[in-house]
C-alpha cells in the first residue's frame, strides 16, 4: 500500500502504534508492517516527517538515547495524543460505517416507497 493511499490516516496509525508504548522510528515502521501483515511498508521519508509534525502538535514527545553506541530518538504518546487518538477512532468508525453502506453492501439498497 502506498503512502498516498493513507492520506489523512497516517497520523492516527502512528498514534495507535505509540499507544502500545514508546518506540524508536524504525520500530514504529516495523510495528506498522507487522500489524498490517506487511501491507504497510512505508519508507522513513514518510514516517519521520509525520512524527515531527505530531511532535510539533504536542501529540507525541521524543527523547534521545544512545543504544549500542548509536543515537536514536524514541517517541511516546502524550496525553493530548491519547485524546487525539480517541477522536480519530470515533471519526474512523463513523467514516467506515458510512462508506461501508456503499462499498460493503452485497445487495443494492431498495428504492424508497
């Protein structure tokens, strides 16, 4: 799946991954890949700008650490990020239910009487 197909949903996916706990950037990419069964294989050039945008918005926070002599940035969900994720989930349920009425139907709707 291409990053463009996720337009408008990437931030919510990143927040959902971080809901499970702090992760560094590559671990976030791996979590997206694993939870999607390999469908979401997004490049760092897509993920890192989104994480920086979420951090500027106060939805995630980051800290630097050294692991095996390498500097890496670890991201965690903030309280505001948790609230934003709850809102994204509510919006997604409404959106998917509405679109499902059109794309998920096995039979066309009956015409009103």
